[in-house]
C-alpha cells in the first residue's frame, strides 16, 4: 500500500468544431435570439467554445483525453486498474460513460464508474481516486472529466446557451511514495437544486419534464464566490499551508468574474490563476482537467509546483483539491 497518490500525466481533447462568439451570435440570430461578442466577453470572459458533432459522445471525448494522459504518463491502457469519469452528460442512462470509455480503450476488468457532481465532478472524482489508491484498492487510475453540454442547452435562452462548451480532460493518478495530493474538501447543499438544473428525466419510454439546462445566474454567481473561498481555506488548513504556498489556482472555468473574485478573496494575483474559459467556455466537469492539461503542456505549470484545484456547480456542489504536481 502506498501512502500517497500523484498525478503522473495529463491529457485533454476538444472536438474540432470551434465557434467564436460572433459565429454563435450569427447562428442564434437566424432563430431570432439576439446576443453579441461584446456582451458575452464583458459578462463572462468567454470568446469561443467547441461543440461536438452529432453522434459524438462524452465517452469519445473522454477516451481521447485519456489516451493523451496515458501517453504523457508513459503508460498503456492495460496498466490502468481504475477508471472514474465525472460527467453530467453521459452517453446513455446506463451503463456508465466510464464502462463505455473502458471498452473504447480496449481494456476490461478494472473498476469503472461515473461521478455525478456537475461542475464539481472532477474534484469529487480525484478525491475518490486518491482515497481508493491510499487504501490499496487501486494503483493506477484514470480520472476523467468529459462533457457534451451542447446537448442539454436551450438555444432559445440567451442567458445560458452562450456559456457552455464540450470537451474532456484527464489525469493519470498513480500510487506514490512521495506526496502528490495533499488535501481535499468536498461539500454539497441540496436545497439549492433549483438554481442550476436539468429537471427532465426518462420515464415510461418518454422524457418527463424539461431536459434542458435552467440557471438562475445571479444566485449561482453569489453562492459560487462564497463557497470557493471557504473550500480553498479549508483545504489549505487541512494541509497546514497558506494562500502564499499556492503556485497556481486552477479553478472551474465558468466565468472570468467568478475567478477574479475568488483570486481577490484569496489575495492571489490573476497571474497565478489558470484561465481557459476564454477559449473553451464552461465545459462543466471537464473544465479543470482541460485547464490543467493546457497549462502543463504550455510549460506554464511545472512538476513540483503546488496547485489548488477548485470546483463548484449544480447540486449545489463544491470542493477543492490541493496537490503537488
Ligand atoms: N446576450 C445579450 N444580452 C443578454 C444575454 C446574452 N447572451 N444574456 C442576458 N442578457 C441580458 C438580459 O436579458 C438582461 O437584459 P435586461 O437588463 O434588458 O433585462 C441583461 O443582459 C442583464 O442580465 P443578467 O442576467 O442580469 O446579467 P448578469 O450580469 O447577471 O450576467 C451571467 C449573467 C453571465 C449568467 C451571470 O449572472 C453569471 O456569470 N452568473 C454565474 C453563473 C455561471 O457562470 N454559471 C455557469 C454554470 S454554473 C457553474 O459552472 C458554477
């Protein structure tokens, strides 16, 4: 049994179809929905997002991100003994996207399951994988965030449809004798279900209720900023570290203004915050591992540095993971 788990490789994948704000605004205008690049950039920081083609599922995006992470870790898919996929847009009601992704990687036998914590899904999944490694149940895990949020957007609702995108990010988490994951902190408060949800479900062969995303943006904004500060402080306290020990904040990429407010509360300069929301939009559970992989591959984030990953989303759920890369 190993005392620690550590990230040994990162990967990501974006579907090729990229829409700038101007391109999305032009498409929406044909349906009588009015928006603009100026409005979207000013209120959210988003400039573009990627949308998957019809028929491309979360497991397709996640499998490609996983292959890239495996390559970075110098491992083969057959070395993996645990797969966790964080997603709110699985391929089907069941089986899990993780099982489908496992077969796409050409392996079988290891544990594979999904985690449903919406935009906090990746920090939940990483915390679970860390715990399973520390108890000896797994030694080499793939932890993946994969989403096709374009499938659950209401393109007649300009207050939500401009915010989200599709994509996937992955890490390989391995048992280690040296500390990688230092501490984590997870929370949920189900009384806020209604401020961000897709209320529909499948029943009796039909979709019951509305299967498209609903959000009270201002309520989400206020709640998000408060809980992200709390989660950051709780995680640092568990590890016995200070804000000044963090080299990089890798927050959920929902909105640049939420990230700026969080950084301000933690007295961190925006130079230390990884930002990809401008290019990806909000990819829900995929946003943190996607941002992490972009930062690692660009050379910005380096091995040995201390990172705070923070997620917040529907549920309401929130949490943070502090780690040495
Ligand atoms: N284009 C143009 N105008 C728009 C658009 C749009 N896409 N969307 C809304 N507007 C208009 C509204 O109709 C309104 O017009 P009115 O004043 O004439 O009524 C005006 O802009 C202001 O609308 P608000 O909803 O008050 O805008 P606000 O400044 O609150 O920004 C936003 C909305 C960006 C959603 C903001 O509330 C926010 O950032 N919320 C955080 C939620 C978030 O990021 N969620 C992501 C998912 S949750 C998660 O991942 C944690």
